[in-house]
C-alpha cells in the first residue's frame, strides 16, 4: 500500500494515509481514528486530546541521519499511558515502505524495527529481571512488564486498534545493549516484536528539532505558586514534570487525575508545613560534572532499616541537558556518586557479584529502599513510602546499582565524585559537608599512584644493586693480617702465635710471655681509605675466648678500641637440644685512612678449658652486603606502607557493608551465603 | 607524598654510594682515642706498662 487520500467517514474532511505502513490515520478535523480496509475506510473511534509531553519530535519532521539509519519521515504519534506516566512513540516511515518506532526509554532515544517474532513465554509468565534466550536475537533481560492504554494519537499509525485499547507489553534489554519490545496487544499471545538500538538525538539529523532548553521555555506551567504556602516555584523541566514537592513548605503537588501526564494545573496532593530535609545542593542548580551539563530537578531522601536503625541517603535527580537523559547523584555520609541508567541486559548479576561490560562489581548492600521525603520536580508520580529493592555493587571508583519494583528493574552505573568537583561544578556558595568514613565506591586515594611508587622503588633498588656491584668490582679488597694463635699455657691462659711454640721461641721467653699476655703484631698497611673487617674465630665449645683489641695508626697515634669474642654453648635441656653464641664474630671498623697500622690484642678467658686456638683475620676495603640489604629494605618501606594504607582503607569501607569482600553476607546481617549462578 | 619518597630514596641511595666507596660503617662497639704525645715514640705503644701497669 502507498500514500492515499480519503474522506473521513465521521466528518467528511480529507484524510491522508501518508505512508505505505499507515493503516490508521487520525482526522485533523474531528480526531476520528480512520482505518483503511482494502479500498474502504472506517472510523474506529475518536482519540482524546494529546497530552503535552517533553518529546522533541513532531509529526511531519524529516530526518537525514548521519549514520546507521536511512532517511525517514515522522508520520504518526502514538500516546500511551500506564496510569503513572504518559509517553509518546513516533511512527517513522522509510522511503522503502518499511516503518519503525522512534521511542524514548531509559533516558535515551531508540529506533525500534519490527522483526519476526521469536517464541516467548506468555505475558503473565514474565518477571522483571528474567532472562530470555531469543535464539538468533540473543540473550535478553526483562526490564519492564506493564500494561499501557492507547490514550491518544496524531497522524498515521501502523496498526489497527480502537482508541482506549489496553496493550500488554514487556521491554527487554539485550546483552549487546539493544532494546526490545514484546507487544502482546490485549491477549496472552505475542502480536509484535521490535528490536532497536540507541540513537543520539544529534545524530538523527532531524530538521526543525528544538533543544530541550527551548522546549521547556514553551511549556505551559513553567512558573507557579505553591497552593499551600504561596511560594514561587520555577520549574526546570516543565514539559515532563508530573509531581512537585514545594521547596518552601514540602507540600506535594500534582494532578488528582490518575492517567494524565504533565498537568496543566498542579493541585495540592499533600500539605506540609515545613521542608522535610535540606538538600546539600540547591534545587534548580545548574552545573557541569565530569564534562556533562546538568540541571538539578529534585531530591529524594531515602532510608533503609537494619537492626532497628534507620539509615538515610539522598538521591538527586539530574537532567543532562544535551542528551535529555535523567541521571542521579547519590549522597551518603558526604560521599557522592554520579549514576546514569544502563541497559539491564548488559548486566549479569548474582548474589555476590554483578558484571557490566567486562567489569566485575562486588555486592556491597542489598536492602529495601523507602522514599522518606521528596523535594523538587519529578517526571513520575513519586510518593512517600514508595519502596523498591535496592542492591549496590562496587568496583571503586565505580558503582552499579539495581532497583527492583513489582513491574520493572532498573540499573544505573556511575562513578565516585569528589565533593570539590561538585562544589566547583555547581558553583556552590556553601561548601558541601565533609565526608565521614569511607564511601562505598570511594577510590583509595593512592590508587592512581601506587604503581608509580613501586616503579620508583624498583628503579632506586636497581641503582643500589648496581652501586654495590660496582663497589665490589672496584674495591681493593685485601687481607692485611691473618694470624692463628695456639694455647700454650691453659692454666695461665696464654696463647702465642702458631709456630713460635714449636720452634722453641716461646719456650725461651716463657716467663716474660706468661707475665705479659698482650699480643702485638707487626705493622700492616692499608692501601686506601676504606673499612676494615676484623674476623675472630675460635673452636669454642661450651667455653669462650675474648680479646680486647686496639688498632693503632702509627703516624697519628689514633687508636680504635674494640672487643673480639668467640663463644659457643650448646646442650640438651628437657630432651631438647639448644645452642647459643657463635665461634666466629666479625667487627667492622669505619673509614680507616690509608696508612700503617698495628693491631694489639689482649686475649682472655675464664673458662677452665679455654679453646686451643683462635684466629684473627683483618681485611681492608670490603663491600658491605648488609648495607645493601638495609637500603633495599628501607626503599620498599614506602610501597609497603601503601599496602597497609590500602588494607586499612578497604577495611573501613567494608565495615559499612552487610557483606564481606568475598560477597558473603556477614554473620550479624543474616544467614544468606549463596553462590553466584 | 611520592615526591618526598623520591627525595628520601635518592638521599638514601647517595649515602649508600658514599658508604660503599669510603668504607663508612656504623662501627658499633668501637671507640676512638688518640695516644698521648709521649707514647708516640717508636715502640712506645708496644709497652705493656703504657697499656696496663705503670699508670
């Protein structure tokens, strides 16, 4: 079928079926819905007046999209209402004769194409959150299951149904980000199946489209006075607002008629004498956060009860002025998270984790969320006491949030926003309250620099090792003294240099040596300024030998005094062997200048059986490995300190959660400890 | 904070290099003294009386 003119059976005026897909057209004269049946036309009802909505589209607009979609014309408008909200779906006709629906859902615009229907469960058997495998179409999640009434229309429609008919439908969200609609009409079986992709308003290339800011200026109720307190209310989103909570007295305004969209006149629904809470960011504020320009429309104080205690947080409704999407700014204990809607089909969730676009989020809280108070303007009929089931999953700095109601499930995903960004972005005169504790998705302050800390430590450690290697290679390590002494008189505790006793030299001077137990060596030379390692070894076994030592520089007379000892004890006590002490001890002398030195020892031991010998070895210019170990240890202290800082930070974060970091419910919170499906 | 760590780390590395090249050590348990001028004659410090008796 193609474009065709006919006479309205109701009033006689000319009606035009402007596209091949047009099965019904609405008479402009009398608002009769005229259906064509073969060569005849028939009036199937009278449509009601259109409800003003915030949609940017108009019948008659032409589009030349930049990419992805062929040129089309908007030939009709279907207006639907669930009783809680009214919205438009736009019938677009392509030059090929094909048609699609241009719809608004989840804060975005979607181009929905009709496709052959796959086998699906009956409408009554669908539940929000349910997974559907639609074969070649892929995996989908039921995001919404509702009934909507066809309340009005304009132009041409691609189906025949009397005005006022009620349609059952389910919106399904694809794992690839697509959106589908299962149209069940007014019976259990599927009448139509539509799948579409998100389209950007700016990419559609629609001529004559008005920006949101221009449309709101033309809306009917842009400014009004509160019927309760008389306060002047200036609406920021008048073309979509269905509920207002007065910012001066808190009274709730809206329409008493259930199925209307944005009312032409706001009536008093609930009178309050004072605002129930004070938003930290003033209602109506405009600002830029994370590169997006927002208008703050309303604030919702929510609460959950746990263990008899109420916990409160605030959610601010934002309108992103370019995309016209509704976003949320959630505040809890001074911590802020900016959240935007995401397709339910793109999220896979279980008891412990949720996955979105490859990122795994850990469950943080799962509680009923109750609307405790509202302020500002809202695009749905919000009411106090409205309850949803809320689940928060975190992967700092990101958060994934799920809200489940009877007929729908909504996911939002967002990022932690420092309060300073909001203060600057909204040009706030009063600073926001300082955050307390650690926020659910607050990033650890050093998350961005921890890697650089380790990299810095690695570079410094590598340099330290290189310095040690170079020092080892170039250091003039030289043994300058190495002598062994034998015990020649155990009673008098006299040791003499090995070889002297055997040669008889000691025997010759025995009397003098017994009286003078001091051992003085021939001078030795150190080649350059450096350290001296003095090693002292004796085969001690449950005895000890020590020696007072003096290193004397011949030229200056400078003396370095130290003590050398070898002691080794062992035994069995209570059936367990033990040992202590050491046969070998080392003493380090610092920065000994080049020169001639004399070492003087005065050995001693009060053991009845002193060791039979001891050895003294002096080495010059020895690289100190222990120094390298100390340096490496000190260098990793910084990054290790960061690890402790992170552990402490995460501990404080999860102390606010009902779940452990593994996703298990804490014992104090209940018994649920399920596994992910 | 990281800047401070870099500065302290670089300082530590500089001192480590100095210690390795000059033989610096904490030298715990050693004492420095200088012999009286009278003891600096040849062999003076070899005298047992200088170190123990004869004081």
